[in-house]
C-alpha cells in the first residue's frame, strides 16, 4: 500500500488508457441485425455496453403474438416503448410509456399485441433469471450465454429476489 502514494498522473493516464473502450454500434440501428434471444419471437440489438461497468443500452423486439417471459434482473432496467403494443397481465403498454424496473423486481410476462420495439437500459450486464431458474447472461454483442438452471427455488417465488 505504501507504493500507492507514489503513482503519478502519467502512470494513472497509462492505466486508464489500457481499459477497453465501450462496445458501440453507432449510426442507424437498421444497419445492424437483430440477435435472437432464447424465446420465440424475441430479439435484441445491443447499441452500447460499457466493458468496465457492464451498463448496456439495447433495442428489444417482441414480434406480434410472442411473449417475453416473466423474469428478474440483478440490475436496474429501464424500458421505453418506441412502437407497438404490449400487455403485461392487466396492464397495456403503448408507445411513449417509460418504466423503471428496480433491481431484483419480478416483471412480465410481456405479450405483444402488435410487434413492439423497446429501448432499454441496464445498469450492469443484462442477466435474465426465469422463474424456473433458467439463467441467461448477455455478451457485449447481444448474444447470450445459457448459464443453465440455478437452484434459486426459494428466491424465485418472491416479488423481488434481493430484498430481505
């Protein structure tokens, strides 16, 4: 620890410049393909992912008739409906609707009455925990790692899996 005080601005700059720049897809999103998610009729396009914090901005598409299953995330998520029409239980979500989904909050399912495009922000790498324990982790390009089923039976019956 005593060497820590001897790091100068030049060394700090060298360390900072060695960090990976964020993953970005700049310009028109139509130039990028939709990436299939594990559920029929569900796709994404990651537009930005900070490789240090995992903060992610994406577009998500739910095709008409498809259902995005009920799930949790270990991070904050925002959702802005750009186009289409979604139903979640008794709630109808129309274009221009903005929601903040707290860390660990159970949300969904989202049924697309019309093909829907959502603009989403995640405060860290997107991870999906389904109620059966199935777990999916995003890579920076929006493809996913199927992490298998976690034994979270007790936690996955709660409205919020992180609250005491």
